[in-house]
C-alpha cells in the first residue's frame, strides 16, 4: 500500500440504522407487530464518490434515504454527516434549527418528476424557493441564480417564468436537479432519479449527473433497482434485502465476483449486450420475506439454493471477506458465484 496515498473522507457514515413501523389492530388500535423496514444498516459514503444502493422494491432503500435527510425519524441508529460549517454531526439527534442548517448541504432528487414539482409555481419560484427558505438571496440575486442553474442542467434561462406542465418528463427531472443544487449542497440523495424516464432520457440524465458531480464536487447516494444504471454511475455498490445490507463492495469487484447469492441472482437478470450469450436468470424460489414477520436465521435462506442448516437458525454478521468487500452470508468465503463477465460469455446459470 502506498503510504503517500491520501485517505478519503467519510462525508456520510450510517451506524446501526433502524426504522420500525408499528402495525395496529383492534378497537383500541394496540400495536400487534412491527414492520422492520430498515434493520441494523451500516455503511459510509466517501466525499466525491457515488454509492449505489440497490435492491428489490420494499427492501428499505428509499426509507434509508429519507431517514438520512430526516424526512423520516429513525427508530434508532446514528447518521453522521460532515457538515461544512457545523463539522461532524449526528443528523438523527439534531434539533429543528440545526437540521435546517444541515439540510442546506443535503438535498434529494425525487423519483417522479411529475409529482415532485408544484404545478402552480413557475420555475423561478420552484428552483428559487430554497433560497427564500434559507434567506440566501434577494429577488434579483434569486433570478440570477435560477438562470445559472437552468443553464447548468441544460435548460434555457428564459424558461424560468414557465410552469411545469410545459415540459417533458426528462426536462422536469432536470428542473428537480436544479432545485436540489440551489443551496450548493455537498450530498445528493437520488431516489430512483431515472426510473420513471425512457431509456434514452435516462442516459442523458445520468450523464448530466456525472457532469455536475465533476463541476460541483458532489457526493451521491444513488438509490435504484436497475443494476445496469447502478453499474454505470456508481463507484461502490450496497445491496439491501428485507431491510438489511447483505453486500457492499467496489462496483467492479461486485459485478465481477459477487459473494452473496442474492447479488448473484440480481446480476443474472441484467440484460447483456452479447446476443450469443445464452444466460438464464436465476429464479428464486418462494416470495420475498415479510419484514413484519421475517424468517429465523438468514432472511434470505428460504430463497437460497446454497443454504445449509446454520442458515436457518443463525443470522450471519456483515463480515469483510476481501479488502473493502463486506458480505452477510455464512458461506461467502466458500461459494464461487457467477459475475457479469461469466454471464456475458454465455455461461448458463443453473
């Protein structure tokens, strides 16, 4: 290892994060169960990188993203953020005044470009609203800033007096990105930011996000279910299953050699550009586990073709099986799972 190498900063560090939603029933609405939407999740995001958070619908990735910005209050856990002015703070424990200050440096890009923009507001009002909320600009300065942001995301400044209905889905998402950049944040949580768009438009938005990251020094937590999108934009990938983090690694390492059976199954379903490759997706047995009544042991064991007796009784810890490669599986060190390279070359998943 090079002793002169510069150690990267952890802009965001999540420790043992949990979010449980109560299920109530009966006349008195007593709590009968808990939905463990996020269950003991820990990860970090380095300054300037993109961490892709991926998993099936309902795995808890969006809930995780909303807790980071305190749109949802965590049940327990720590959310450490390196704020430019306040220093290292636990977002989960901030009061309203401190939280408002930190939110200038943490913003979200929402999934639906149609639902996330107020149809009764012009672009000047939509994009300029954060400047008003935080008292960062007067009327003239706000107009200048909105024009600059529209240009930065590929739209004309003259559009600022138009309403959202005049724009396509891709253009609306550009508007949402411009709004997220208004306060010059360090961290952007991108919640399925391209999943509602056509494939060709997805590529344009992804390229725009990468361009903006280089220009403004942004850090992304990119939440998605599309493994192709995650591979394109992420430096590292974290895989979630039923509220738990099951694998995290550098993108190239995870796609070349996954260590968790769930990750292997997800990768097997990604379309390949090689028409001669005869790959078949790994069909998982059973249904995804119920977060209100998860199975004993490893949550994935009812669907896993590699399970043994220990998987049914003991919950595996998240362990480092290779440098910067963490896996929650009893057999991670023994399994030889297929990566995208083998799948692209026509190896058939059995």
